[in-house]
């Protein structure tokens, strides 16, 4: 299966972005999907995850109440709505299923 991210960009602090993770090639509604981010010089961080069974979600403390993850099982897409972006959110964001990941989409937040 493939995962393809989109929606990143360069924005100012306080702005919003919505990332999309389009998936193909596997039974989407049977798998949890997660978002990770990697910034230069920093460790990879698990940002958010959404389950397959009941749509339960997880958020890292650093994004709680600013980011919202959702999934559309009809379109095989997972979204990450990011509000009130901060410069420290700057990173390459990528989605993950099990051991598979996409190429990522860059988010850059200027102060």
C-alpha cells in the first residue's frame, strides 16, 4: 500500500493548515493511521493517531487542543487539521501505517 501526504506549506504563526494522507492498496478501514513529524536536529515525534475500530484518537501534548485528526473511510484519507500553528510545529509531517510511511509534506511556520 501507499501513503501520500499533501497540504503542507509556509504559513505565519497562528495560521491553520489541513494535511491529507491519501492511501491506496490496503484495507484502509482495518488499520490505524498515525501522523509523525521530524524536524532537523530533533527526534521524530508522534503527533497523532486514529484507530480503525472506533475512531479513538491520540494527540501528543505539544499539539493537544490545536490539532484534530479524522478519517474518511469512504475516501481512504486521513486528515490532520492544524490550528494556531507555532514556529515549533515546523517539520516534515508524514503518515504511517504499521511500518509503512509516506514521503511527507513540509510544514514551515514563521514567527
